[in-house]
C-alpha cells in the first residue's frame, strides 16, 4: 500500500512536575493539533476519516510513553504512535522532582488511489 504525505505538524509539551512522559507527549500532540486547520479535503477528494496519522514522540525515556493514551489525542483518521529518544529532562534543584519536555511530529498521509 503506497501513501503520500500531505501534512507535517510539530508541537511541544511539558509535564512541569512529576516526570510523566505520557502527559508530556499528549500535550505535545495537542499543541501540534491546535495550530492547524485542514481545509483541503474536498479538493483532494478525501475525508478526515481517510487520514493515516503517524505520531512521532521524542522523549528521554521512550519506553515510558503510553502510546495508546497518546493516540487518543488524535480526533480523526487512523493513528499510529512511535516513540524515539529525544526531548529533554530537567531536574528540579532539590532533585526530588523534574520536568519532562516532549516533542511531537504529526505526519498525515492518504492512501494513493
């Protein structure tokens, strides 16, 4: 199955307290989605439900991201979530808390007719 990418969106999310990688990842996806308005469906002969949505998340501990929870941020299409080493962890001065910064790239494709 061949597909063509039409959209790339980027976002950043932070869990300020708690070191929650999934929370930071969800916020990064939400940030990316809130900066777009897609108005090309009629011209492309597609619907929002035809979208293949690949979500790439970069955090320091990729295995600590709940991909299913992140996928719930995607309102339309068929989402897949992949995690990668990236982002940034910032320890609190006291050492008993931390901040997780996640980066998200959302790649939207359609199956070629």
